[in-house]
């Protein structure tokens, strides 16, 4: 299942995401992956969380990003949770509709039993109606 943390830039989405991932480590049986646009938050993450700096990979569009996520899943059969910070930037969806990509991620997460938590720099009102029920935190 995909959960969204939404709000404009500077509202505190990353802090909420970091708190959630660090709390999740305490109860997780499998592995947890945190994807971000840089390694800036490396020291704020529990050392049991695998940080992936997406900017170091040559992704050109959202389809390649979804393939990248599938590659991560295929390499780790114990993967339990994925956290995506700066989603619009890492998925190459800045100034684009996020609906299809998030629906793809939701299908993938349900098929493989992986929880996906996404932070998006959009207000709740800017998200399409189809995604409103996925909002876990609106800042």
C-alpha cells in the first residue's frame, strides 16, 4: 500500500518521514529502504535503513524510476518498506501528473507486500481525487 505525506516545500515532510522510518525499524522483521535525492540525511537515519541516493543513477523519466524500484524489490526478498523522499524530483515528475506512477507503485506494493511511504511537495488540494484516500499526513 502507498501512503502519502503531502505539503509544500519547507513544511516538514522530511522530518515526518525520517521519524516514521526510524520508528519502523524497531518493529520491522525485514529490510527497509529510504530513497532520496542526496545523502544529506544519512546521519539522521537508523543504520539498519539502506539509504539510496537516486541522483547517482541515470534515470530520465518516471517509467525508468518505476523500473528502478522493481530492481530494488527483485534484489531483496526481505524488503518490507520503502520510503521515498522528494518524490517529484527522484521520480522525474516535477510539473507532471503523479497519478499513473503512484498507481503503478501501489500495484507493485500490493503484489509484493511492501509498504511504500512517499513525501510529495504538493498541497492536499493539488492532488487528484483518486489519490486523496492515500494521504496519511497533510502539512
